[in-house]
C-alpha cells in the first residue's frame, strides 16, 4: 500500500512540479530529480501544495561523482508530517554554477547550504550567510572533494611566543612509526587467558585414553 501511494505521488510530482527530470521509487523511497533553475519554485510547491505538504526539510547534503560532467549532487530530504511521507529531491551541479538557495523556503537550509559549500565547494545563489561552517576562515579548498588530500594541506596551531594562530605545512610524524596495517583481530595472536585454555587442552589430551 505504501509503495502504491508513493507511486501515485510520483505521477503527481511529474504533473505539477516544474523542471522534473524524473520521479520514481528507489529502494522504497520517492526520489525526484529536478533541473537546477527550477529549484525555488519546485520547493515552494512541495511545501505549499496540499498533494505534497512537505512542511519540513530534514537535511541537505552533497554527493561527489568525479567521473560525471556535473559531478556534484545536492540532495534535499523533505518530510510531510501531516501526510506521513518523505520526498528526496536531487539537483546536479558542476561546482561552478551556483544552485539557487532554498533558505527563503526553509530557513533551516542556511546551515546545511553553508556546510555543503564548505565541504564540497557547491555555492548557493541567494544564500545570505555564505561563510565556512566546519573549517576555519583561512582554509583553502574543500575537504570532501575526491581530489583533496585526506591529511590536508596545512595545520593550525597557537604560537605562545607570537600569541597568534599560525599556519604551517602538515607534518606527518606518524610516518616514523612502524605500522603492520592489520586489523586488531588479525594482529592479535592471543588474548589474556588464552594460555590457560591452551594448558587445559594439553592436560585433557594427556589424560584421554589412546
């Protein structure tokens, strides 16, 4: 019954929402892919139209697909409390062209759009507060792009002599350690108490009749 209701809702989305590329069920969830320019009007309709009534935007996140021409996806997860259904909206971006902000539709989107820009580099047109949110203000690049080094480019520390925060190249002191690159279970050959179990097995073998 739930799948039937969502399938009917997907058909309604195609009829009412502008700029829809496709809409359908993916793993039991309604997923709607729309054009980038249609985001503001589509989101208002998803919020205000009684067919959808998505009163809340639960979160927004980014996804990076490096092999695609439009490598980034902006994913909006919407919830209708009154109708008890969820709608996932996906918009593609090349990372250069801004995606229209939905902070005017759902004010909570301001925080998540800032996070998406900070981590993926996807900018949002009309976002009033376009600042970094997880990295510091002097950070260069965007950490969750696949081409960004996991160790970062610089490290930050407070210098007691200069009484200020300074940036220095990353120094990987852990490279001087000897890593075996084994999981804890593979690297551990015995546990405390194993020697008692081993001696007990030997004693049972000695006492057992041949």
